[in-house]
C-alpha cells in the first residue's frame, strides 16, 4: 500500500469511527532538513493542523526509532499507520504520540479535543467540540492480529545489505563510485553491492541519471537503516554484556589502547556534553579477554555500577578517533527508546549528521 493510499484509508476510518473530518492540505513537504509526509487539518468548531508521519508497519521493537522520528516533526504531530494494536497504543499514548490507523484506532489529545479509540468493533458517536469529550471503545485485544513485525523490506536491508547502506550514508559521494570501491568500503562481496543498489533504486532511495547516482532521500534512508540495524545487524555484533562497579570508570580509560571505540551513550556524552551515561557501549576490534581483565569487567547483576555492552565493528576502516561514526552513535541511542537518549540523538543528528544531508541535496 502506498503512503497516499494509507493516509486516505486512515482518514476514512477515522471519520467513520468519530464523525470528525480530517482534510489533507499537503501530501509531502520539506521543512528545512525535516521531511513531513503530509499536512492535515482536523476540522470542527476547533481546527487543528497536524504534521504527519506515515508508517506502513509499526512494531513495538521499533518504538525507539518511531518516537525519534516523531520528535523530528514540528508540533502538533500525528502518526498515521496501517494498524496499531492495544499494547503499542498504550505505549504511544504514554509518550504523548497522537495517532490514527486504517482500522479506526485513534488517539487525539489537543485540547479541547480528546479522542481515544481502541479496537474497531463498534462505531463511535460523533464527537462534539463544545467541551472536552472523552470517548473510549474497549475491544477484544486479540482481534485484528495483523502482522506488526515487518521491518523495512528489500535486499538492501538484510544484515549484509545494511553494511553497504551504511557506507553510502557515511559518504554519500560513494554512490558515484564503482561497485568494487563500494564493496571495499563496506567490506562485502562485490556481487552484494549490485543487488543492494538496484533495490535502493527500486524503492526510490537512490536516483540515477545517466552515469550519476545520488541518494534520493537521505533522512528516509537513514531511518530505515536505523530500523534494520537494530533488528538485523546489531544483534549479530554483540560479544557480550558485562558490568562495571564504577559508573565513571570510562573517564580515565583510553579505549584506543585496547583497540576499541566508544559508541552509544559514552560517545554521545563526549560529542554533546548533554548526557550522563547509564550504559557503556564499546565497539571492539581488539581482544575481548584483554579488555575484560584490563578494565575489570564482570558478569552478573548490576548494583551500583553500569552495564557494559561490547560489540564487534561491522566496518573495515578503523580511524584514529576514540568514538564511532555519528550515524552509529545515533542508531545506538535511538534503539534504546529511552527519552533522554532520544533527546540526545536529536543533538547528534542536528550537529553531526545534518551536514551530510546538506551535501547530498
């Protein structure tokens, strides 16, 4: 289903459930470096203009990425999805994310308007705007069990394909290079590059004119990569989870001496000065046993210490910097779904990643 069709179906379902009209004002729009899938107006005695993100598949394990993407939109924001089940609806509501879906499930909270529709078995009576109406439909949560776990599709978003996409995101000019050069930068087989690039072209994420290619929508490609990274590639990189009894142990550690780099919260703290890390992420090229012994890591329960997750790098270039590329830091933060980390991820995006979008226009 195309985004325009999904939006139209969700609006139709919303009107049928509530009797309230939503009008599409714009189908797609760029506001600075932010992409808005649509601008809609909820109409009544009180009219509200919403900036919309349209998502074909919404899964709970993608909550961090989803919340991060919603935070990038101007306020007020509206998520339009194919289907949002009861459990995910509660988590979105708790985060203050307003939504509608093609089944009529709705959460609108913009005073004096308040609509909370769960399930699609019964019709709602029309909502009036004379006062703050509260309307709830509690339906069987086991009904309408649609597939909620479908990530970004295509061969570009397999574990191997994600390595190629990362190389292109890190250096958008690489789209103009030969497949052999791309394969070398991504550390994949030469044949992999062809089917990844072709898949990205099919999805409209790479544009080709003659011999020139460029990323069509950097931010959308980044978002899909972050989803795929958390789901398909990152779990394969995990070397182990450990504990350090001193939350500040990393302050006096030169991770480069152990052939490692900081990722996640430590990297973000060093980049922004905004975050107090509660988890340590290390990408390690060196020997795991040496690291464990040198910095005194242990397994077991966290008491007063911090969690330390250690992953192996998936990229071949090993620069001298002590932190990983901002794209990886951003992905590490987003996949946690922690509100503080999501705020910091926005700082990393604005200060370090946005310039790559500017160069790719």
